[in-house]
């Protein structure tokens, strides 16, 4: 295969991307998952919010979610900067890998390609976290727009609750996509050692994420009583 990539590298990257895409659909549309359970809890939250006039607890909770998005967005941006800075040390990195007792063979071109891919992953994560931050901000506005408790049961209240619930669920979905990206970024690090390790780390990350989504104590807690 021409260029810095070998056939094994291309196969490993294809497996990595296919696993990411497959898990993306599985976790968001796979039925009884932790994400789907928490989406129902978010909707219940907005329904409970409509029962009270004092909505400071709801605003504080939403602000906490917003702060989490901001933290991970800034972390992702730092990772992008670190990856771009690593491009300036391609030759040094090749020499360091060659000196390690792991039999790692690489070139400056392949190293740069790997680093650019790593930076691209964190750029994607940054956009997801920033968008989640903005959606949580919109959610705060929709909470504030919800009519007073005395209008509970009216069409106006139903519409306001549904708006707030949909916005909060959408924000949570994009935040989860950002977190998922960070996990797969850890799997991607295996490629710096070898394509075989990339395949192994991808499989390990998918197994860990699958267990957390579909067979974990948090899922049992979120669905308790259903």
C-alpha cells in the first residue's frame, strides 16, 4: 500500500471506526441502556419541575451539568493543543520509539498521521462538549419560561415541559457523545504502539462501555422499579 500506512494499519483503523460507529448506534438506539434510562429520568425531572414554583434546585442542577460540559470542553481543547505541539517533535518521537524495548517501527510521516488523527478526535469531542454546554444553557432558559405551578395540567404547561425535556435530553445526548469520544481516544493511543494493539484496545473499550451501558449497577439503579 503506498504512503505511510500499511495494510494492517488501514485494517486496524477501519475496525476502530466501525466499532465506534456501531457502539454509537447501539448505545443511543439499543433499547434498554443507561442512556435511554437517564433520558426518561430527565423527562421526569422536567415534569417534577413543573410542580413547584421555586425552581432554584432545577437551575442549580442544570448549572452543574453545564459546568461539566465546560470542563471537558476545555480539557479537549488542551489535548488538541498538545497534539499539535507534538507534531514539532516527530523525529525525536521516532527515535524514542526505536529506543524502546518493544520493537516499535515507525516513520515521521506515520507518526504525524497518527498525531493528526488524535487531534481530530479531540476536535470532535470539543465541538460536542461546547454544543452540550450551549444546549444546557438553552435548557436553563426553557426552565425559566415554564409557567407557574398553578397552570399545571394546562396545554401551555404541557408544551413548556416538553420543550424543556427535549432540550435537556438533547444536551445530555451530545454530552454523552463527547464522553464516548474520550474513551475511544484512549483506544486510539494503542495505534502509537502497533496496529494490533489498536485492535485490542478498541475491543477493550467497547467491552467496558457495553458493560456500563447494558449490564451495570448504575443501569439497575436508573431503572429500579420499572
